C-alpha cells in the first residue's frame, strides 16, 4: 500500500477554514514576509553578524513562520495564491486571516478544510 496525496481542496473568498492536523506529519504553519522592524532586529542581533559555519555571510530568510494549532479559526481572503519563499516559488497556497489576531498569512491549501 502506498500513500496517495489527497486532491488540493478549493476555497472561495470569505470561507471559514481551520487547519488539518495530520498525525506524524507535524503541525500546520503559515508564512508571511518579515516586517521592516523584524528584519532590523535580526540584523542588530549579535548572533546574526559575521560569517556562518560555511564561510558565507549570514542573511535573513525574509520569511516569518507562525504555527497554527488545531482549532485556529481563519477566513480565506484570497483563495489561490503563489508566493516566493526562499529562492523558489510555491503554489497551491491560500491567503487567510487568523480571526483572533487579524494577521494575514499564506497557508498550503492541502492543510486547510472548511470549518463550522
């Protein structure tokens, strides 16, 4: 028996969604670009100055990850999004707003389902 990935679900703007937590696969996280203040704080941290172990200068990822625990209530603000993450482009994302914090994040559509 082999694992077959489920199809990418479809959503529309305004849908109420919750994260899908799959055992043994880890949690669900959302991403967003770092704010200017977060980047400046990263550059000001002494641990991030100088060279890395590989002899290259350290650079910020530019992306901030936020864990979305089970039961997090969200609303879809854009149903189909692709974004640059690191050096590549990632597709099959949805832009969501976390109701509790009003924070806008990008989340893989495979990790979301329609909530009640």
